[in-house]
C-alpha cells in the first residue's frame, strides 16, 4: 500500500495511529501527516516523580506546555485522544534507565508499569500549521540548547532548549509573534528575537538536537531569527535527573492527538 | 492610623501584606486594595495529595487556573510574590480536618508542616480590574454551584462553581468575553452565557457561596448574564474528598500577589 504525501497529510489522527500500530509508519512525522492536528512530545516518568515533574512544567510553561497527563498506569490520554494507546501509537520511542539510553523500540508494552504517568507536551510544529496557513515565509532551523536557566523543581533543573526559525522579513517575524501568541499550548510566543549568542547559542548552523531533514542554510542578512521554548527541555532535564526509568518519544517522531490546533488556541 | 479608600487602593502588595501580618486588615479585600494587582485563592494540601490535586486543576483549567505551586514545606510563593509568607499574609483562613471546618484563624503558623504544598489559583476579581479599566457596565452577582461536572482526578471530583455577572447590554457582554479571554490565569472566557437554569443554577438572586456585600438586585430584561469558572471549585472538591488536613483562604479574603494583572495576561 503506497500512499501519496497528500494522502498522509489528509489522514485523520486515529487512522494514522492505527498505521503506526501496524508498523506502517516509523519515521519522522513533523509536517508530514494529519495536517492541522496538534502534535505532542512524550515524557513518561514513575508516579514517585510525577508531582515534581509537573511542578517543573508549571514553572517553565514556555518550554513545557502540558497538554495532557494520564492517571498512573493509564496509557490513554483522556483529554486529547481517549482512544489512543501511548504504549503503541508513537512511531518510535526511547527508553532510559538511570539517565542512560537502553532501548529505541517502536512499542513500549514490555516496559509499561502500573505506576507510570505519561505527560504529553504541546509541540511547536503544531503552530507551524498556523504559520503556513497565514502564508508566513520562514525556514525551520532546528533545536538548540541555550544558557537560559529553567526554574528548578525538586530533582529537575537545567537549561532551556529552543527551536529556531528564520523569517524572511521583519514583517513576517512580527506576524509570527502575533500568531504564535495565540497558542500557549504549543509554547506560545518566542522567548528570544535576534542574536542567538545572547542566549548562548554558539553556531546557528549547527543545531544541538533535532535538525530538520534538509541542509541548514546560513542566515541571510534580511532574515530575522526567533526562538521558541522547545519540548526537548523537559526530556533533557529529566534525563539529567537520572530517573530510574523514563520513556520519551524519539525526537521528530511525535504523538498525533485528536485535537485540531485551532481547538487548543488560547484565544 | 486611618487610611482612606483611595490609599488602600493605591497601596503596593508588599505594604498591604505587611498590614495584614500586623493585624491591620482582616476583612474582605475584593476590589478594595492594591488596584490592578492579581489576587489569588489559596488551597493547601498535604504532599501526598498534591499530584492528584494538580492533575485536577490541569484537567479543569477554567475553574482552577494555577498561578503558583510551592515546594513541599515552603510557605513562599516564589513565582508571584517571593517575599510573601502564605502562613501569615492572608486576611483570614479556614482550616479543615477530614472535610470538617475546625478553625478560622488569621494566621496558620500553628498548622504549618513540612509536607504542606500551597496552590495559588487566579481569582476572577483580578480581571474585574480590566473590565473596570475598559469602562464595562456590569454588576457582580456572586458565586453559584452548577451541575457542570468537572473532569475527575484521583480523589478529586465534583461540580463546577461559577461567578456570575450581569452586563448592562449585549455589547458590554461581548466586550467582556473579549477582555476576559486575555486572562486564562484568572479563569479566561466565561463558561456560560444567558439562562442560568441551563447550568443548574436555580435562583440567580440567591448565590450559593460568596456574595458581594451589597444586596443582589433582580436581573433586568436588558441585562445579559455570564458565568465564569470560580476558584471555590477546587476548594469544594478537595473538601468533598475529606483530606486529613486542608487549609484555604476565607472566601473574599484573597492573597494579593506582586504581579500586575497585565503581567499575567495571556496575550
């Protein structure tokens, strides 16, 4: 069964998750499937650490906007996709013990436990649908670590990661501030405009973490760069805390919710 | 020392809290002190219940917008008023054991424990400053219990409480939807417009909980009523759960934060 790009984009989330479950999609899905639907990053932690992790997210809402939190042991995200199963419906996972990567499975049923709590965090790729719908001219640069300290909570502390975008003009950047501000569930407005060195990014051409699957071109003089809080922040912070068990999605392989981005707009 | 109404309104939050600590203010403070500053409702629960309570708030953001959550045992709300002490800086408290009221002190130092977690929840009176600043004509009616079910979390379940307001015209009501939507930290947009019976309120003239200290007039035909999620919801739900210990502010006697309402506007 070969589907066209347009067919993957037009697909409903439940159908996409069903294909993931059947092993028919295991690659990156940013901007490739279920156009207009909200994407989420995943962080699963034991209940013992769930309150502190939720506190950390609450205190750092730009990098860590919480979309849904499951009851301990419940793999179904009741608010954003009640029929989905977080053990099987994400294209690819990462499993960490004591902060060390031990597995990269396409299904985490073998690791599931009654005390696990799943956090779904809004992914900024979601508002890229809104930027595209508004015909904003820009390039996605990738994800970087900054020297902006997060507000700590218990075991969790660290620096903020950001996603970078280069806008074709000041006007496009201004419009993007307006548009992204409507989506606090997907990181809201940018955390920085302009010089990346002011927030500790050494080389714009070398993203620290996830980079889009196309070559990063050097910034052009007329472009305006902006940076948004990024969902790899809570994962990095939780890894640094060396939890006995933690499970995340594989970067770029996000969970597709049943919610349209517009349903979750703040205003 | 007699201060005028204008002097109480012009006072900075730190000065007001100092006067509260010194016993110079123990009455209701809605719209009477520190004009333009954000007010918060208080709910203190043992750490054992903190994750479930925070989950409940997350799942019911209209009645339960969380402004700040303290670390266990820490009485200082680091995000919204780091110098304040939640044990002493609120005009009046209520202390409950197993869901029963046991004390109504002006200071809770005797009840404080190392495992207590304080939740500050945005109070809708905060956006009344914004409605007043926009010259909206309306009357505050009081707080009511509805038959709208909250999304449960662990021990916490129950019905939503709302605050009611009667607007002088449809135009005033429409503008109030726009303005309140800017403040998700203070309950955001209304949860209902119009017929109160549709959400289970039997008698608009008889608020179930807190009522303003002036007589409630019957609704006039040209008025439009609207209802916002109300911060007594999480208190009522936590009491129903019969926690071994729970401390709240006394209704109408709110905590005054250092944050201006505009600092916490969503957009």
